[in-house]
């Protein structure tokens, strides 16, 4: 098989980092470190190209279970002519949530961001898209026995959230501000068998 594209390697590194579990974050002023939580899941789909309709820009893929599906490929995929019957397509999906305790009023990281990386013209098709959404929430109540935390979001509404690992409730206090980052990433690569 040919070497995987740099794009796929970048996506894999991002996915490994995000799915790692726990991490240490610098506070926004850089003075001290606080623990943060990163939880994520990765799904992988590998399929074989069984047909390519260049006029309609439709690629037909067959997965390991024998299911066959058609995928419409947009014009932004300039390397579609390189795709041939028998090529192996790998698609990786990541969803993660990262939570960091920050000093009140320092939520410069709140907002949304989208990053798109594509293979260069003439290379085997591949690419990655990452969407991140960050928001701040204030800890209003902690129920260690029930394993929940009540958070007030930027809209002023309070929600009660079940915590995956109740031990993490020891890392926050009522009044703390949390920077919560939701990440979705998709990476695709095409290789010759």
C-alpha cells in the first residue's frame, strides 16, 4: 500500500490526543496548570471502490459486510479522477468533549471554528474537516452523591449534567467557570491495494 497522506496522519494524531482521556491544560493566563478532561470516541469505516461515475461524480463503495452505497462527491474534491475501482477508502470520525477550568471572565476561547484540509491536486484523494464549538459555563451546584453538576450557560439557563466519572467532581467548585469544547472531525483517505 502507498503511504497514507499527511492529512490522514494529522487527523489520527488529533484523534489520539482527543481520545486520550485526561490531560493537563494551562490556564488562560499561563500562570498555573489545571487538570482538564477530554472524552472522545472514534469510528472507522473502510470500504472498497466498486464503481466511479465521473460524469455524475458518484463513487460506489462496498464495506466489509457487503453493503454497497453510492456517495455523491462535490466538485471541491479535485482529485476524484485518481480514484479507481479496487481502491481502499478509509473514513474516520471523531467526536469529543474537552472541559477545562478557567479563571472567571477569561473565556477568550469561546466560539466556533472550522478547519478544512485537502490533498493537493494530483495526489490521491484525502482530506480532513474539523468543527469545534466552545462555550463557557459557570458551576452552580455539585451533587457528588448523584454524580451530577449544574451548569449555567452563556444564555443564563441552568442544566443538570450527569458526569461520566464522578471523581472529576472533586476537581471543580461552585462558582468555577468551565471552557467546554465540542470537537467533530472527519478524515478520509484513498489508497491503492
